[in-house]
C-alpha cells in the first residue's frame, strides 16, 4: 500500500514579516513553504543538498497558496509538508499551515519542482535514479 | 464592449534577490506581482490607499505563479498586470512577466483579493460602491 | 557587582538568504540580530511586546555590523545578544555571531533603540519605570 | 583638486517593506544602500559586474546606519551615495537618504567593501589596477 510521507516544522513569525496591517505579508508564506520542504528533506534524506550531490538542481516551476486566516507577530505556525507522488519527472509537495498547537488551518498550498542537470541546466525528462530508489525505499511507488 | 484594462512596470533585479544558483529566488516574484499591482493601481486610480480611503483593506487570499524562464541579477523584468473582471466581491489580477525589451515570458501568475471592512475586519460579500463605480467608469461592466 | 545579561539563539541559514556568491547576503544579518534580540527578550522578560504592553514602541535608531567570515546555506549560526547598560533612555545591545558549535566569529554588531510613546510617538527622554525596575531586578544598575 | 563623486536614485517604499508600526522596517534600509551603490556603479562605470569582469568580488565587511525619520508606505526615498576616497584596498561609501523632493534627512550610513579574487577568494591587499585607473580618471587621487 502506498504510504503518505510528510514532515512538520515550526516557524516563529518574525516582527519584520508582519506588514502595516499587523499580519504576515502574504509573500512570506512562500518562505514558510521552503522551511517546510527543508524540514521534510532533512527528515527523509531528500533535501536540496542531496539532489545537488547527485548532480541536480531542483527549481520551483509552480507555486500556489490559498490564505485562510491571518498570522500575527508573536504567533508560531506549524508547516506540514506532504510528498505528492507523481510519475512525471517532477517533485510535488502539498503544504498545510496551522496555528501551532491548534487545528486551525492558516493556509494551504502546493509546489512543483523539476530536475535540471546542475552543470548543463538541461531539464531531465525522466526521474533521477537515486530519486526512484528513494521513492521505492519509502514505499511511495 | 468590455475593455481590457492593464498596466506595465519595470523592475530591476536586485543583487540580493538572486539565490546561490545566480537566479532570482522564486518567492521574490510575489513582490514583482505586488509591484505590478501597485503600478496598475496608481495608473488607474484603484491602488491600495484608494481602497483604504474608502474604508477597506484588500488582503490577498490566493496567489499562483508559473515559472518559465529564470531571471538573473542585472536583468530587468517587465510586469504586465491585467485586471480580470468578476462578479463576486473579489479583486482579480493576472500577471505576465517578460524579460524587458523582449517577448520572452519569464512567468505568469494570478492573485485574488477580498474586501474587508478596515475597522471591523468583516468580509464584504458585495462589491464596494466606489469599486462598482470605478468598473463602470472604465467600461469593465 | 554589575551582571552581564545575555542570551543565545540558533538560526538556520535559509536557501533564500544566500546570494549569487553562495553566501548569506549581508543585509540578512540585521534579521539575525533581531532574532537574537527576540530570544533575549523572551528569556529575560523584556521583549518587544513587553514594551508595547507598557505603552512604548522601541524603534532602532542605529545599527552597525562588521563581517568577519561568510555564512553558507546549510550552516547554522549562533546569535549571542548582550545587554549593554547605559544611563540614557536607550536600549543597547551588542551581538556576536558564531558558526554553531565552534568559537569562530562570523560577525559582530550593535544596535541602539529609543522609547517612543506608542500612542503619541513622542520620544521618551527618561527611562520607562518598568524598564528601570527590570534593570534593578537583574542587577544591571 | 579632489572631486566629490556621488550618485542619486529614487526608491519607492513597497507595502511589504513596512512593518506593523506602518513604517519601513530598519533592516530594509540596507537594501536602499545597495540600490544607491548600484545606481552609483551604473552611472560611474564601477558597478558590481565591472569588478566581477576584472576578476574581483567585493563583499561588504562593515555597514552602519543611523535612523533619523521614519518612512511610510507610499513615500519615495532619495538615496544619495557618496564615494569616500581611501588609500587602503577598500571601497567606501557614505549614504544620505531623503524624503524625495525635500531636504529632510531620513537616514545616514556607510559601507566598507574589500576586494577578493573571484576564483580563489583571496583578499587583495593592494587596490586593483583598473580601480586605481578609475579613480585617476575621475580625479579622485
């Protein structure tokens, strides 16, 4: 059976991330997604530097965020990052942001990344071998 | 006949917006969208401070961006912001980013904003009168 | 005897904080100082929101940073924040940034803040009473 | 006679640069300094990419900023960047920020940069030849 692989991390809202309305400026959520992706990568051995070591860079080609509740300075947000299996040579994540310690959803979102050869910047049309191995190891295929 | 209302602005890529790959970090495009929205608002009299003056704040509730080409430090990007008419009490924009002086599309995206009463933060379910007037004046309804 | 009051916090370098040289852009260190100040404030009961609760905002009026070593994506920096006693109605901190787990100094710096009445924005020429009390309690005067 | 070489550029305050107090967060001024330095470099042929082309990168080793007045969203700031001649192998600038169209000083500051060989990262203890030539051409030595 396919497993669902996810990770969680906590991010404290910085004073300088809140805007004149006193709430976190919407663009900063993209950083929180990246914090979530990093924590996922560190936990499951599939971080940015793992791809790099295997000869790939993984630029984001699509990002989406829906904002449900505002976040204020002093609050902490829990970023849940969920790996979304897909057959194409892409790396997909869904994100769920909660006010820490509650079930209150602050935002949801998603990202898509592709694989480029790190030397030539050429787009990889098939999944890197080490990534296929990683998915197999985690029962994701 | 319905008009298409749009605006254009130029943004110079800052050194501090480029990441270790030498290209603009994807999260900064959300700033470029905001720069585009601002230029549109200034040009057509429907900026953030116009809404504020009429008693509203207009938080972003959805954002989406698709990345087509990378941007490097030293380059200039043209942000085209297109008003997307809609009947609901929402403010919708599409964005097209070009390498300045070319027809090369760097990214496309969209944003959705809602109207909150600036004092009570209550969501407005119908369009503000001044916004309806603005749309009529510009042959958008 | 006067005590030295300080605090330490760890900051993980974000991918999006590194510039095209692969090292953290110098402007981001100002955020690390703020992270240090926050951790100090939380630890010792003298954070931004404590001042706010007592009717003050505490804008930064001077900042200084000397850079000794570069920081790379993937590294963690330890921010040591040291309270600098002063008689004037000011809040002074020194900062020392280390590569975490080492004695290697990455940067040193300082900040000066003043007290403004949060309603009137009027500059306070004498130290707020609660701040004097706080200093006494911590043997800083 | 020694000339004073300077440049001016205008920066529009972005909504996302203002903090919960409605004023520009102090860390963003470091970006404005960089905008000023860039404009100076473009005007006088001594920009970041000019150094790069000659084999150098020029990291900032010290930065200082004194804040005199606050800046609000919607305002425009004029950044005046003044070259500070010095004999050591360093690049020094002073900055003066004004509310555009006025003589009101918003902030003053300074930066110091050094020259590193771009391949080896070795610190240059004497001024690059092209930089000496540039100074001579502009009557700065």
